[in-house]
C-alpha cells in the first residue's frame, strides 16, 4: 500500500535517553558539563500509537541533529517505527572523532533491541549518516579498529550488527566530500584571501564548461592541499605531546568549491547549478561552510582522505548485509557518482541501486519526495524479507 495515502492516526514522538561511555583519556571533548557528567545520547522514536516492534529503523549523523529529521514522520506514518539519534558531537562538530561516533550509533542499535524490544533494526543512512552507518556495520561484523588515526586507543568490539542498510542521499564519507569540495586555490592556510588565481574556480573569467585538463589540475591541487594539512596535523601530534596539550583547534578556509557546482556536464544528474548552501561562492567564505572548524585529532579521524577509517567505499567492501543504495538524482551534496561508488563497493551479492529522479538533498518544495523515499525503502525491505508479519507473510507498511 502506498505510503502517500493520508493517515488518520497521528504519529507519536517518544523521547529516548540513551547512556553512552564517554572518553576516559582525560581530554576535554566538550565544554558542556551535562555531557561530561551525565553522558546521555538523545533519540526520538517516531511511531504510530500501536506500533509493532518486529522491525525498526535508526537514523544517525556524525554531528547533525536528527531528532526532527524530515523523513521520520513519513516512515512512522507508513507503519515503520524510526528513531533519529544524535551522537555526542551534535553540538560539538569541531571535535568529531568518527570512531566514537560509531560507538554512539552502536549504543542506539543496542537500545533499539534490548530496551525497546525490536527484533530487527535497519540503519537508514542519510547524507553523512550513510558513511557512519557503513563504518559502524563493518566494525560490528568484523572489528579491526583499535585506535583512531591520531593513535588514541578505541575499542569497537561488542557492537551489534544491524539487519539491513538503506542509504538515501548518502555520500561515501566526510573525507571524500571535502576532498572534492575544498578550494584548491588556497596558498596560505592562515589567510582565506591568499589564493592562486590560475586555479581559482570562481575567477570571473572562468569559462563553462570547464576545460577537462584544468579540472584534473584542480582535482590534483585539492588533494595536495588536503595532504598538506595532514602533514601539519601529524606534526602537531608530536607538538601536543611535547607541550602536554590535549588538542589544537584550527580553521580550514574555503571548503565549498567543487567544480560540479558550476559545470553540470561533470557528474551529470538532475541537479541544478549551485550547492546545498545556495550560492557556492558565498558559502565558500562563510563561517558555516563544510569542515570550517576542526581540531588536529578530529581532522585526522574525520576529514583526512588518506587516514580516516570512516570511508564507505572501503567499509562496504566487507559488508554483506542486505543493502539498498538510493540516489537522489537532483542532489547537490551527495552526487550520483557517490551512490554508484557505494553500490559498486558493496559486498552484498543482492545489493540494489535505485535512482530517484528530480529529488534534491532535503526535498524542499518537493511534496512527493518523502512518500517516494518511503515507498522505495519499504519496497526493498519487503523484497529482502525484512518486513514480515508474525505469521511469516510479507508485512505491509501501511499509510
């Protein structure tokens, strides 16, 4: 039954307080005393009043607040309970350590099973939640990570695997995103206005479509800039130890400069020119741009293309869990090629790829967006046997 049909019964929000284990290394991860002394993850289970606990969904992002995500109500109205959960970094993104965010997601999966009684749990990975879900599942199935890229011990053993992975508008990892978005023209990391005009994407005389040799030069310069910051961050680890310091904060200028924002012939899709922020040139210098503030340890864990452990293309190669990759084909943040790379990397022999034409990242002013996403995911869940009623028949997600 289509999830687009109106419901007569309103959904209910069930606020969840989920305990987690804070870091014990003595470093100050957060200025909040509430976080430090009362370590609690916050979740919101959205469901119909008489919801079933046979299968539930979990949405989580490394740093964004997912408690009121625009997809929650749509899935709940279709008869699928779904919990949006925040990691410890939802108000502290500059300090984000992906290994600890994965541990937080593990707390949420365990909570769904042991405290809320769900028999099956499916991770719905949206945007940056996709790579977090892939990283989590790879470690839940086969824990191999014992430390962060900065060398700090991290125990990811004992996490409970999810029963399915559904990626919607997801990208393969924050480091891969930054590798494609960072402004290659920066020549001085302390000065956002010091640039090399020859590789300035936003130079007034930059012609479209972009020359393909220039694009390759630009891409190489982007990666070179990332690696220069890597080298500096690794040097800073020694300096931190010498000084007895916990970490060092810094600014990464100009991080919204992907050539695909301007040239629609690169990575063709249904998207319009621009970025998810609107005008990309304005966002490139704004305080709220991608990865604008970080710390040495967070950079290595989250943003380093070469060093991060949270890379869905690598992580999914060892995950044979039932997997769906749904591309939002008008997305300006998670591009079609991102979804294709995740699909191709998956170890699930029956992985499915579905392209949803004309849908943008947040489905703004697209009233058919949420119903189409819900129908896509629930249809896949039926095909993979994740939706069944107590008698063993296919379970109808109702609306």
